[in-house]
C-alpha cells in the first residue's frame, strides 16, 4: 500500500520530536507532544489537536512554517 505523507499529520512524543520543532517551544519544560500538519491539511478543523484535549490538556502552541504548521501540546 502506498501512503501519501504530504496529507498525513505526524505526531511525536516530546522527547522523540525533531530538534528544529522542539526549539520552537516556549512552554518551559511542560511539553508532551509535537505535531506537524502539512499545508494540504491546513484549514481543516482537527479537534484532538485543540487545547483542552489529550494532545495538550492545558496549552497548545502553534508555529507556522513554510511547509506546514507545528503544534506543541503541553500539560501546564
């Protein structure tokens, strides 16, 4: 089966995320997850990536990049 990763959200545990994405964080050590949303999916509501959900129970920051958006979920 062939997968089109240009239309896939990629999620990492904080400690496994690429450094270039981790360096975007301003949460101060309370990070749990990092997600990359490609341009093809921008504009779609993705409820489980919203603040107050399990991805970021207390805070979710958003960082727009040239090729998509990085979201960082934190517990404080």
